[in-house]
C-alpha cells in the first residue's frame, strides 16, 4: 500500500505540531514530513515537484499543498521521528478499512469490460475460462505428445467459444505467471493449426 512520501526535515523558523501525539516539534528538531494524498489523485503525484518547489505557505508558515479538485489533493503532516511508526500503523489500518468498505467486490458496477453482457453469457463465459485454465494446468502436467495434441485442440476450441461470447480475454489482465505462459506456449506451439 502506498502511504506517502517522507522527508526528513527541520523547521527553520516556527515550531510545529506532531500529527500523532499533538506535542510540539521544536525549531531545528529533525522530524518527518509526510505527504499523503486524498481523493483520486494518482496522477497528481507527478505534480509533486511543483508543489515542493512552490513557495506558498499558509498563516502557520506551513506549505499549503495543492488542491487538485474540490475533494482531492495532497496533505502534509509533520511527525516526531519516534511517532512515525505509530502513525503509519494507524494510517494503514484506517486506509485498509476504508478500502474494505468502499471497494468490496472489485471494480464498481457497470464499469467492467463484461458489464454489457447478459448474465447467462457471463456465466457461460466464466465456465469456458475455468475450463481453459484447467486445460492449461493439464498441459503443464504432461509431456505426452498425443495428450498435448488433444489438449491443444481443446484450447483452440475454447478460444473460439470464448471469443464467440463477445469479449476477448486481455492477456495482460489475466493472472497467469509469465514463465508458465511461456512453457504452455512452447508445449502447444507445434500442434497449433
Ligand atoms: Zn509526536
């Protein structure tokens, strides 16, 4: 989980307040300055340099950060070095819970590549994909040529059926590990039409 960017910092003029223990951070005391993001601002990280270099300060002489939209931006927190670990544990817990509550079940309804398919087609497609995964496992498990030829035919037939359901499988998105995929490819290549 991405938490934020951490700077080891010393304040030059005014003392600050530790986000964790709420005690002061004295001038010249080495402490952690953390930039966390709130909202959907993944892209904003590339703007970070501009933020860091910006001379803008609020009335407490703190960097103002940058608001990207109404509900997103960067947040600066100062922490005693000794409070950093505690803060991180709490932050991680908080963020994990938030994710659990808001992202249960993967991508939001109606945004996946499959959402336009009817339920029956989806179900059929899922079965085909499961059968294909099973066939791949069998290919990995055998070195018998006759068997490999049969299994390759099954793969070819399944690929056509899967394509028939209207959505191609994006291989980048499937979770097969690269080495296994190579092995499968090598084993079935000579039997492919
Ligand atoms: Zn503290």
